[in-house]
C-alpha cells in the first residue's frame, strides 16, 4: 500500500490523469505521484488533483479542502459549451459592439431555426454555414452546408456559424491557433496567456467553399484529430528538434513570419488582440463563475470573525492564507482563426484540451505550459497541518466563549438579546415634500453653482410631480464622488456648460489603484514564477483595452446576471398579507403567520431584502409619442401617424368587415346583433300565432292587438359608409 510522506506534496495521477506529460511535470517539481492503486484515504488527501475527464456533478469539488488544488473551476463549462458561449457573447455584444466583434454570427438550433431559415431563399443560401454540435470535440459531427434541409431535422442542440471564407493561409493551407490560457483565480480574476502555442494546419490546399468541396474536411476543418489521418499529414519526430515545416508549428514561428511579411507592429497588435479576446470571453461569464465557486467552497471557509483578545496574529495569518489562495486553477485552450486582415476570430474554448505529445513540438510547448502552471498554484506540503491546527484552535475558541457565557450567568434564551438591541431600527417611509426638494437643490447650488440659483423656480415648475427625482439628479451631479455613478441630467437648463463625462487620463492613472494591496503580493509572485506567460488580467501592459474598460464590462455583466437571478426568484419574494401591519420573520406582514406565508411548495422561501422605493423619472419625449399613438389606436412602432391616417382609421373601426380582435366596438356590435336575433325570433312566433287566428276566421293581421311588452333601451347607432341603422326598442315576449 502506498503511503504519502507528510513532508511531500502529493499529486493524484490516477485513472483520470490521462497524459504522461502531466505526470512528468509533477515529478520535475519534486512531487510524489499517487497512483490509482493507492488507498482511498491517501487519494483523498492529495494536495493536487488533476482530472482530464469531463464530470457533471459537484461531488468532486465539494470534497476539495482549502489546502488542496484541482485543475478545474465549477461553472467554467459555461464558455466551453458552444451554445452557452454564443449566448454569453451575444449578450455582451449588445452593450459593447465594438469590443465583442471577434465572434462570428451564430445561431442556436433549433432555438433560432425561424431566424436562420429567413437567410435562405428557396432552401438555398449564397453564404456557407458551418454547423457544430453543442458538446462535440475533435471535429465530430461538424459539417458545412448551404441548404436549410440539412439542419431542419437535427437530433441534438447545435450552433450554426457563418463560415470564414477569407482566412489567412500558410503555404496555401488554412490553419488555426491553439492558445493556452491559465486562470489562477476567479475572485479576484487573474488570467495569464502563454507566449507560445500551436499552429494547426490543414492537409489540403484551401479553396473557396462550393457544392463540390463542402465535404472535404481536410480542406475546411483544422482539427488535428481529423487531419492526422490524412496521407498528406507531415509530422516532426518526437526525438528530433522542432523544424516548423510540417502541419503543426509554433506560434513563435508564426509571429516571426508575420513580422517579416506584415511588419512588427502588426504582429504585436495581433497578439494583443488575442489576449483581449481571451479576457473578454472569461469576463462574459464571470458572475456565474464566482457564484458557483462560492456556492461550492463558501461553506468550508474558516470563520475569521473572532474576538480581538482571543485570537493571535498567527491564527489570523493562517486564516488569511486560505482565504486568498484559490482552490481551483484551469488551463483553457482557445481556438483562434485569423483572416486576411489580421483580425483574430474566436472559434471555441476547450476546458479539456489534449495534452498528448505526438511530436517534438507538442513536447516543447505543452511541458512548459504545465510545469509553470503547476508551479504557480503555490501549494505547500505543510498547509494541511496549518489548516487542521487552525480548525482545532477555532473549535477551542468557540467552546471557551460558550463556557464563558455560561459562567457569567447568561441565560440561553437571552443570548441573542444584545444582538437584537444593537440592531438598527427599521426605517419608516417618509412622505416627500416638494419644498424640501427645492431647499435641497438651493443648498447644493449655493455651494457648487451659485449662478444657477435664479433657475430653481423654473426647474421646479418644469418638473412638477418629479421633484424628488430632480433633487436626486442634482445631488448625483455635484456631490457624488464616484466617477462611474455621475449621470447627466436631462434638464437642458441645468446641464448647459457642464460635462458629466469622466477624463480618460484620470482613468488611466487610477488603473493601478483598482488592484487591491493584498493582491499585489500574489501578482508579483505569480509573475515571477510564470516566466513564459503574459499577465493579461489585471493587464500588466497597456494593450488594446485598458483595465477601466474591463471594469465596465464586469459591472455590466454583473447587472445582467443579477437581473436574471431576480427574474428567476421574483415569485419567491412576493408579499401576500396586509401591508398595514408589521413584518414577521419570513418577510410577510401581519401579527399572525399564515400557513401560506413564507412557504411555497413546502419550502421556506428566500427572505426579502428591503429596498428603497423607486423614484420615477419624468416621461421622455419618446414615451409621450408612444402613448399618443396608442391612444389613437395605432401600434407603438407605427411612425406614420397623420390626420388623414387617423380619420381613415376611425372609419375602419366602425366597419363591419374589420377583424373582430382589432375592433374596439366588437362587444357593442355583438350585443346589437343578439338583440336583433331575439326580435326576429319573437316576431316569427307572433306571426305564426296570428296566422292560426286568421285560419280560424279572426280579423286581418293589421287589426290585431299583438299585446307585446315593449322595453325601451337607449338608442344605438352603427354608422356605415353607405347607410345608418338605428335600433330603438328591444322586443321580448
């Protein structure tokens, strides 16, 4: 039985560690390999766990202790699945269209089949599309098409992307890049880009896609798993030095070739753009990544909130050590293609890249990638002992505090009494006074803009009913300290001569201050270890996108994720009781807790977070135009609203041939028709009765007294283009 030494870093190289280059990298660092035949206790206590297989459950993550490391993040599959990647990037593209233009137009099938079908005429398209299954790898299930019938009966979720018809070629062959990116932490985010990589070339000379060559995979697909089966594939022997003449070459060779062909500035700019693509792709799922990380590992964190007189500096440092170090790291494989204009285009992201070493180039690149990545996680053999000692000390402190409270004579029922007394009182809603808004605006203008005091009355008259919103905007403009929260007021009198935009030079100067001091030491240590990596987040060098712009992207994606979570949990926050009474512990109002309050389907729902009442802004000009169109019976999108159109619309509203769903007088017309039908039936019965009397010798029809009960109803007029009907009575028997 294999037994690990307490003074060695152990590396789990079981059946899920598939590649020998990973095991050689661990041995080169002096770590001890734990094979599959070891006992379960030994495998469970390994310091580093490496997994090369996909797993869907979180049981493996939950078992990870703070002193252990695993080579995957929970939630990273959100960019490694093609459908989720497309959805995340499309969401960011709506807000940042210029930055997120590195991804080809993508349709999720069959979800977007209707929109995708509109691109075809008579089932054919002039544009070529490449269709990929959502969870495929190594080129499985990928095909090119120009016909809609090829995608109408798909058996699995797929993505259809516009085919890149003008790629950059090497020796007249299509190629793509395998970029290796190391993520050492997600909160805060730290991302590194390996300065080299692989250039994977096709084995057939590239030609524009036509109906004849769409099925030639070795011409259009750059996957190594497909091209290595071709007879034309050229490989370097693993014993020989890399020659960069076969179908697999290094990115360093490619950059040197581009410097000679396009210039050094163009090659450097291309590499900077590739780094920005990697960061923006990870930022698009950053809130999900952090939420899933906290949900898995947040429950096993050490409790660091201790009494100052009972904790020592040593225990505080131990707790801080495990808080700052991430339990996860991940090596991602980004597949990038380059067009003839040297624009990098993201193809896909792999969270399980192949670490096979079939050639000398593979051994050269992948060994350096893995060795430096394992060194950067900074795992120590004594961290397990430190963590267990800190947990034992924490347990003793809890027992001592418990025993001390009992010795002081504190009753168990009164333990929470000081906490209740120290809680702040709930803020009662206050009625807003327009005079207080005017006084507030005047006080702000007296301090920051005395020349605008004469316009206060005009502003109050212009925004009557929205005084609270006006006061809030004035306060944000002049007294708020954060540059990001400064917003421009829509009042033309108030914003004349003032610009609410921030200064770009100040943002660049503040980039370094955004990084916390506690993180600087970790960044310096990782920069020292990762010799062949470039730190791309937080950006070390000034690239195409600055840190302040990345922060804006983070805030936007966080807001979108928060809104999505709020939509999912909104029914759980609804109040069901009387609003005039106080709240109970479940967020429901009233003195008595009903059976339904706080419970949905047998589970207690999430406790509400009280929010400030929303301050409504005055309607914009566009909103007023929309409201006027709706009042006239038009659609909001109908911009051609004229007097003649309104008259024509009013005539159509009274016409009998108009669609019933669009006719506002449909119910009135239906009532009139029912009345006419009843009258007709009544008249028919009376005529039949009179005909019987005539046959018996009664008087003529015009001399008979019908004895009908008449009920007078209001006059209803239905005006037609040709005649007018007036219904004066409702006849009933």
